[in-house]
């Protein structure tokens, strides 16, 4: 929770800019000009809108995602002894991500409204109060009928929780695991337990950045669609795809998202593994059954 919440809090200004770039790409077309426009028109404090959602929401999500990933990895590894590593990584990350996103959902919903609609609420607490029971009582409609005017926030997020977000998490965690394996086998050429703390954390950081970059590219279309729907730029998902365009889905706000996600994921893994190492636990990467073989 500490690793995820603190890192997301630190990049709140960039997150505010990212959301506004997705909603109004003409006005906020570059990082520098976008930040200048926000400060000039809405004040420096506008860069920290939604900080509560970043700190508490992503703290809760990170705690569930990383903690439950380790839990499910152990369970699936024991149950699927004959399965390959990727299967265990996919199932573990998807299972953990669904639960983690349920925890994040209300926080993220209010955060985006606070960031893109200044009149919605002055701060995160006010946004939560204003939105009320609508956040927690949701019926998810078919994807083609998700309508912002009827229920603008939560149905969109729930759809992504059930389908898109787990898929992205599967790619990111699997990329991390396989990158860690590659680094120890081909680059460092030592067993993990024989490496120094600096080498272990270095492998963690590099693998974290690569997995974050891969996940950013894969998730960019959904992120653009959500921002368009949240700000009522489109009536439904299909309308959002048509208005943004296929190229725009993959390229709009991609540089700012890579700037955001890459370092954030890297720092999350760094803090997470630092805590693990200094509490006597092995750094991330590999399956629990691998450690059991070393102990025997």
C-alpha cells in the first residue's frame, strides 16, 4: 500500500495533465504547454486535484494487487504443478487485479470527475460526498449501451475491471517475471540468491520499467475511451472509438502516459522489493516452488 500510494501521489500533477490531454488534446497538446495552461487558467493548486484518490485509491489497489498476486501465485503454483510459468502468472495477476480494481473503483471514479470537471467538487472528500450511493450501487449495462448521461462513472469502470484491466495486468506481471528471469540468466548470469542487494534491486527496477512501458501501450486505447466517456465527449463506447479514431486510441496521450507509468511501476517494484529484502524475504520473480527446491 505504501509503495503504490506514495508513488501515485507524487505524479498527481502529471496525471491531471494526462486526463486533460485526453479530454482536450487540441488545448493540451504537449506536456510543457499543457502544464502552463492549467496553472495559468486554474492556478497551481489545480495540478493537485484528485490527490486523495491517488494516495488512498491506488494505495488500496496496490496493496491488494501485489499482496494477492503473491498469494494467488502460491496457490496456482501448487495446484497447477505441470503448467508452464506463464499460465500461473496470467491466472495470478488476473485474479489479483480484479479484486484490486474493485477496491480502486470508487476512488478513481471521483478522482477523474474532480480533475476534469472543476465545478463537480472542490476536493476529493467533497467529490465522494457529492457522488454518494451512486458509486457503490451499480448495474453494468452492455458495452454498447454504456451511457454517460445515465450513469457516467461507475459502469465504465466496472466494465474495465471485469475485462480490460485484468488482461493488461496479465501482460505487465508476465513481462516483469520473464524479464527478471532473462536478466539473471543472460545478463547478470548468477542465481538470484547469489547476487548482491544492488544487483537484485537493479534487476527489479529494469524489469519494472519494461513491464510498465509494455502495459502502457496495451492499455492506452481503454484509457482514452474512459476519459472521453467520463467528460461526456462521447455517448457510448462505440461513439468514443469513432470520435477518437483508431490511430488516436493508441497515440493520444501516449508520451505522457509512458512518462507517468514507467517510473511509477519501477518505483513500486523498487519499494516493494526493498521492503521484502530488508525483512528477510527474497526479491520478486519466479515461482514459490522454485524457492522450495532451493531449500531442499
